[in-house]
């Protein structure tokens, strides 16, 4: 496998404005970081316009049990799902749209994206504006979910996590102290 390219991600700065962006979150099937689900939330003019998740069949539909215990996705859920190469042609526009990307723990999610592309000999996208809400706030997503009084049981569902990440980025832009959480 090729060497992974380093994709820089950065923190949002107080006063910085991102009104249009794509938040994303991967759930992984294996410790080799092969994806089994991707959540995408599209933000336009500071409002969440759409949010969805897509199951992904990992190579050989193999899962590490410890990761299944975290997100609940099992081989029977992904046995009929498309593999990454078939999905990449559908999902690539979200990553290649020139909109900023936002993820919570972005280095992890960028690594999953890159590894999936390289595993299937696809060219990873060239990304120039990636923001990390964890790097920005140092708040664990579970703490933000609790602060919003959302169902903690939904944590690790990719669309839910991408939406919560988008909400965190939007709220940080309104109030960099996040109501005293930081």
C-alpha cells in the first residue's frame, strides 16, 4: 500500500466564519480503519440542509468485534451494501466540492477516507480546507451530545455524529466559549 499523504486540518479560530461546509463522520469496521458507514451533513448559509448516512461493505465484509460493540454495525447490516469503489463515485462530490470539510477528530476521519481510497487504488481527494471541531474545542463529542440533551444512544451513528459535529462548528462560531463549556 502507498504511503498515506498527510492532509492538514486546523482548528476554527474565534471570529472565523464558515457558513457553507460539509461535516462528515466515518465508522470503521476494522482496526485497519476500513469504513463501514459514512455520515454527511451539508450546511448552507449556516443552516443544516441535509444529513444522511451510507452503509459501506468493508473488504471481505470483515469486522473487528470491539468496533462493532462501539457502533453496533455488523456484517449482516453491510452484506448487501456497496463497497467503497462503487460508493466513491457517488460520494466524491461532497469531498471535491471545494466547500470546507469539518470533522470531529478530523485526522482519524481523513485517515479512513485516504486508506479506503488507497486500498481500492482510487485517488484520494485533494483537500485544502479541513477543520477539526475537536482541535477547535477540546470537547469530546459525547459531552457535546449531553450538553444538547440529545440521545447518547445515537452516538456512533455516522449521520448523527456528522450532524452533531456540524452543530458544534456552528455554535462555536456564534459563541467560542460554547456557553462556558470551554
